[in-house]
C-alpha cells in the first residue's frame, strides 16, 4: 500500500488544533515537528530553539529513532544553514543541502539528507526557533528539490501558528513558576507558625539545662526530659503542617488539578520524569479526595527518594463505578513480603490505613529490579 500524505484544509486544521492542545513547551515543540513532517510528507523534521551562546536550548526531531539520536551525539551549533535561518530570517529551499556552500557536514551517525526546506519561527522581530524538513517523500529527478513553493507557503502558515503556540506555552510555564513560588511562600509561612514557638521553648529549656548541669544535675535531668518532650511536640507540629493539613488547592481546584500541579512541581524538582493523566473523574467527598492525595504523595516520595526511579507515572481514572489511582515507577522495586517481615513498610501501612479509612482498598505490586505499582481503589467518582 502506497503512502499518501494528508492534504487539504482538514489536514492543516488538524495540525493547528494539535498544536493548541498542549501547554508544556516541549510538548508543543514535538507536536509542531510531527505535524510539519506529516503535513509536508517529509522523511525528517526538526525544530531548534536557540540559546544565547551559539547553541540550542531545545532541539526536537521527528523521523529519527532514539538509538539514532543518541548515536548522533551532542546538539548542533548555530552554524551553516541553521545560522542562516536563525540570523538571516530567510526561508531556505534547497535541492541538495549537501551541495550548498554553507553546508559544514554532520556527524557520521547522522542520517543522509538531500532536499531541504527550512524557515525561522518569529515572534514579532524575535526569532524564537528554526523549523526545517528534509527528504520529501516523492519521485524527483536527481538534483531537484521535492519541496514546492506550495510546501513553503504551507510551512510558513504552520510556523506562524507555531510561534503563537510556543509563546503561549512559555507564558504558561512562567505563570506556573509564579504559582510554585507562591505555594512555597505559603508553606514556609505555615511551617514558621507551626513550629517556631515550640522551637523557641525548646531552645530556652536546653539553655536552662546547660546552666544547671553542674550545680543541680537532678533539675538538669528534668529540663532535658522537657527538651525531649518539646522536640516530640515540634515533630508533631511539623507533621501536621506538611502532611495532615488539607491543601488549599484541594478545596479551590479539586483533586485532578491539585495532583497535576504537584506532579508538575516534582517533575521540575527531580531528574526523574514525573507524569500525570486524569480524565473523567468527578468530584468526590472531601475525605476521599484527601486520602487519594496523601497516598499519591507517599507513593511519589517512595519512588523519588528511595526507589531511584527514572520515570514515575500517576493516573487517576474511573473504572466500573469506582475511582482508581495508580502510581507506577521503574525504580529498583522490592519484595513486599520481605519488607513487611523486616519491618520496613515504606509507608505502606499508612497508605493502606488511608485507603481503608474511606472505604477503599490498596494493592502493591513490586519485585526487585521490576519497579513498583501502587493502586488505590475507592467507590464513587
């Protein structure tokens, strides 16, 4: 069966709609590249976002496997044809990129490319990226560019919308960063209020014990016992502030939005990739939503702090009249039965208690070297 590229207004509309669905910058870049390659029926497509140091802050390709991409090596620099698009602001349509005098070669593992179409992505006077395609999949004589003037016009339209989508994604990320900063400030204020008084009392009591230790050891011992009691109370206050308080976002935004925000924060804070998907889940009673949130937090903590996971996936979905939470990681895993015997519960007892406390159940699947899946199911939703 021969390959036929998409064509017509419907194909253009589908490409533009795909770009508008994403808010994360990298997702937008991937969608732009995939849409351009499919729409113009090219073998390869790429999009580079320049940095201020002659390289690329982000570089996304389509048509190259992960193995090929790793073999190619470091990201390209802004030179040759790429520099011409980024700094000259011109569209480049070439019959054979290898024969252009500006061509400076590529790594040995780089796929071979001939005909080429590339253009800058501009936001006003600023060039915010370069979009290019290679190897048009169509019959063409030697030395003739398969990309047409119509392709050039179509890619230009796509680039204009790509600029809008990319600018919106950047604004979204900046807004999210402000939200994260505000949340950190709120948490810092709560922690200060919760523990500062206890810590002040603890400090004074410790100073009193130090003053009494030589002349009245018995009283000093009593003061030290008070230090221990105050320290325990401070720990309880801290736990209440960090773990037991129902987050404001849960009341204001609901469970799905709160989980999405927390996952995004963790994804930015850790080297591991942390993802979230949640669709079709209706609002639940407050106790159930909080239990689902706390189990998610505990499972994420285990995966990121103890399991050395490279990817953690959180999903929330409906299933036969129930709401199901799944937290899956590709970390080192463990043997649940052996962990229980050794007394190292990794928070599993707490998670099971939270699930059963709202009429739900919790299951754990794990094995050494096989990652871990925590699943919590509660009725409703």
